[in-house]
């Protein structure tokens, strides 16, 4: 069993930055793919960034490419989402998720329901 705990959310003005953390507790070696997702009120949850933790490669949604950076600290079983140049449309509840995927391609393209473990979420609010 893996437990994910997010932190680092908050309120910032447009153009600001935040760093989200997702700490994994439990048998994290059972997963090899970590995803960051967000859900704004009235909208569907969408993928933001993905890390194929076996090799550390990353994938980003077009809406955040060039502004967000996902990284991992394997020694701490923690992944991060560095968010720069934040926009009001980035306002959402952010979630991290963990799963086991057969390949990097599947990690980057796999549907949300293939992620086995989910965190409780952390709120990010960006004001204009």
C-alpha cells in the first residue's frame, strides 16, 4: 500500500511561483509512474505532468509546457511540481498519483484510472 501526501499549495498572484511536493509512504517500489493532475471547479480533472520514475523522464500538457517542471528525489520518495509564471487559469486542486505502467509510453499516455494511488490534493489559487 502506498500513501501519497501533497503539500505546497497556496495563493499567489499571476506571474508568481509555487512548488508542490508529493511524498510517498509505503512500498513505493511498486510504482514507476507519477502523475500530477488538477481539477478546477466545474471542470474535469486533467493531466498536467508525468514522471516515468524508472528513468526520470517527464511529459507535460501543452497548457503548462515551459512553465511547469516535474522532478523527483528518489532518496526521499518525493516528486515535485515547480510552477512558474502562474496564470489565473492554473487555479485548481492539484493531485499527485502513482501507478505501475509497462513502459514510458504507457506512463505518459495512460488513462487516469490506471493510477492506483492518489493523494488528497492541495489547492492552488492564482489571482490576476
